[in-house]
C-alpha cells in the first residue's frame, strides 16, 4: 500500500510538470485598453428637414470605423436637473417619444453604419413645421461597446449603468 501511494504521488507531480498545447491567439494583438467601450458627446446637433422622406435628419461621422460586432447606444440630453443642490444632466436613451399637442407624436431614432450614426426625428405630421426646440442645439452622447466584451447584466437604457460597467471616465467632444 505504501508503494502505491508513492507511485500515485510521483505520477501526480509528473503530470503537474507537463505542458499542454498552446492556446488560441488573443484578439489580434489588441490589449484590453485598446478594446474597450468608446464614448463621445456631440453638440450642438442641428437637424435638417428632408422633403424626400419627410424626416428631420442629422448625420454624425464616427471617429473610427466600427466592427460588425460593435453595439451602438445613443442618448439625448433631456434636461439639466438639480440633484443634491448640484446641476446634473438627465439623459434619455433612443428611441425617445414625445406626445405633442393635437395628438401629434415625434420619435427620435437612429441607425448606423460602420462609419457614421444617422439621427432621425420621425412623426405623424408634417415635420417641416416641427418646433426648433426639438431640432436645433440638441446634445447627444454616443457609446460604442465591443460586443465581444458586452456585459449582459447591465441596463443599457441607463447611461449611468453603462458608464459604471465599462469604466467610462469622459465623453470626448466631436
């Protein structure tokens, strides 16, 4: 029995010293810092009416090309409110609806390509008459998340949760 224990211990140490095959390569040489969430603020954004499609439009060029797997989130500055005696930005995720007078409705929406984000205002009435309070001097924050690192345990509709989960420290101005 004593010899069996010695053989077992010897085999255990032998196998612990062995090396296996090398694992798969990393993310094409990118470090974790280079492959993180990116964010920026765009201000002022002025929408222009497009008579061809009846929408208000604004096009934002991205500072770099997106990967197919990247996720784009867009937030609109809704208001500046006072929290604990301090002015604080209140951000709303897109899409965002507004119910106006006379049963009119508008909605801020967006789409994107690998190179830009198109911001749109859609509605159920002639948008060329939309009040400039909705179309001029708007402020947006755009957050780009690498899907490979996407944290599925966060509420992306809450900008503060995204900022905390991805350790975003500032929004570069474009």
